[in-house]
């Protein structure tokens, strides 16, 4: 019996460590590090977190065409796991002082609390760090405040190599990863080869960023619990007058958000913009030319992306230069402070061409703030999948969230009227007329409606055919939503009139 004791003990110890999460180095060093300090290596679960197959409610999943289409970079669990490690690793800065997470802090919606972010040596950057909540929702397929980059991996490399932000050359990046014991295994798991390249590293960070999905805000819960079931909520303004789980003030704020045209620049239930615009922060563009500074086009000066409003309560300060500290200041800007910039967005101009003055009451301003706060999701900002893996004993399971419980208890999704990609619009944008084609071999009745961005019905028709046509007459330039309904099933498409 004694002879069996030692081998049995070894077996028990072996099985114990085999069941532990991935530890790249010996566990003895854990005894030398106090709680709260960071490890020099990541602690990762033996079975990777689910990044690539998250279950989402209809009003988010239906917006697939909003999402950034990453070139040759499929999101996988192991790829995002590697990206998570890199995102929090200070080895990616020249002097080991900052990581991506230094300017994209989880509890602040993966944004920064500084008006202008600081780099590896304390130097001030050019603009405020944008939040990353639902970062994959990029309908214009552009990144940076100036919308000057259309490949996420390139943006990531630009931050790493920036002389202000992280200051590292790509060759040094690769050399550091190669000399770090745990990276070859992580690269092998993510890409099927232990070879480490800068391209793979930026692709992995890109996967991690694209996986960041918020779905547990009060707005999200109210959307799926509302008995009206907003199946066409890809553009939620079309059908929602109120939500049963909102307060009177929150519903008033949502109606104001729609009626005052805020949704024209913060589109869909991800509240993101299609094209950069000028929101009248300044009378001229001397301080920052925005997109025009990249293109040299005079008419693009002062144009910036409107960021997603998800978790906006957490992402102060606001605007590209962090000039506003509170949501109340932001609302007052749009209420009374819009400047007559020569490139001012048409949505912010009145019929006389001057900036709009909303003349909101105190209650209306409070209602708008109340609605914006329904977009806060602290479950997302504390989810272990997107937290640092370099904290001692930080491995935590992903708990079932309120949204998960709802989705697991009943089926809330409604099939689209037509398969994704089967509805053809041309030309889009259109000048004289818009042609719409769709597969309708069974000759079911199709009801088509065209809405403007305030939810007003512009055009309506019914057909049993395979196509129809919308004439431009009376339709002003701008963005519109085409809704095709067959029975209870709905498909929605964005169209643009020149």
C-alpha cells in the first residue's frame, strides 16, 4: 500500500494541475506576489471564453450589415483570447508603461477619463480615446475620429507604432513576443502556427475588440420584454413610441431623441453613424480639421465620426477633444450652442440655413439624459472575458446574464421576410428612382414602406411580384429606411437619396 502512495500522490497532483487554467510559468511565483499585483504572465481558462458565438437579442443580431467586415480575420475564441492578452500587455509599449487598455479602460466603456489621452512618456495625444462598446458596429467601415482608416488591424498597428501613443516598432514587437515564453503557444492556438508576426498580433487584437458586445443595458432588456416585440427594430425609431419597462421620463427622452433628429447621426439600436459630419463645435476648423485634415478636401474639414452612444454615461469627457465633462453639457450644446460652421451637418440647420435652436425645457433636458443612461451596461464592462488576464487569481466564469436568461427561456427572434443579402437595391444611393428586387416565388403579399430617420412614412405600396420601383419625386436628400413585411416577418434596409 505504501508503495502505491507516492505514485498515487503524483497522479493526484498531476490531475490537479491539468485541471487548472493555463499557467505559462511555474505556480511557485504566485506565492511571491500579493493580491492586487499584476503577474508577468496571463492566467487564462483551460477552455477559452466564448467570444465568437455570443447569443444576442434580435434588435442587435438583426443589424449584421452594420458590423465591420474584417478582411481575412475571422473571429475565433482562441484568436480573441490571444488578443485579450496583447490588449492588456505593457510589453507593447517601448518602455513597458502602457497597454491598449491604458487608454481604453473597461469600467469607463473602454474609453479614457482624460480629455486627451497620454502616451508612453506622458506626452499628450491629439484626441480623446473613443469607447469600444460594440466596436464592431461600424456601418461606414471606418476608424479613428477622422474616419481615415478602413482596416481595424491597421489602426491597431498605428497606435502601437505611434511616437506618442506606444512608440514601438513592429520589429521590436515581434522580438518581444518571441522572447516571451507564453506567446508562441497562444499564437499556435489562435492561428495554427507558433510563428509570431505583427500582422497576426494586430489581427488578434482586432478579434478581441470586435468581440466586445453589450446586450444587458436597460434599453436592451426593455426591448426584448416589451410585448409589442419590435421585430423591425434594426431601426428602432420606426415602431417604438414607448417601452413598457421605461419610466415616464425615459420614454419622454426617447421620443425627444427621435423627434429632435438625434437619431439621424446615432443610427440603429447601436447608435452609430454612417458618415462623418460636423456638429457645430466651432465656427471654423482651425483647431482640428478632422477628416479634411487627412484628405485635404475643404468640404470635409471639421468632419468627425459620431461615436456609439452605448455606455455613453461612462465615457466622459465627450467629443473628439474632450471639451464637455457631462451629458448635460453635451445636450446644452445641441440645444443652444451649435456654431454656424461652413460644413455644418444639414440635420443641425434650420430652413434658413442657420443652426437649429431646440429651446428645450429643463424637464426635456433631464428626460434626454435619462434615456441616454438606459444605454449603460455595467455587466458588459465587468465581464471577465474583457478584463485583464494579468491579475492574480482573476479567472472567473462567465455568469448567465439577465439577457441570457430571457433568451434561454423563450424565443424572441422573428425570421426576416427575406434571407440576408437577397434583397437588391439599385442604384443606392439613388437620384431619380430606386429599384427593389427580392425573391418572392410564392407570390406572397409584400408590404413595402419607406421611412425617414424620424420615423415618418414617406412611401408605401403592396405587391405580389418580385420587384417594385420608388420614384424620387418629393423625396429629399438623406438617409431612409426601407421596410419589407411579409405577414409578421420583416426585413429592413438602409437607402440613401442624393
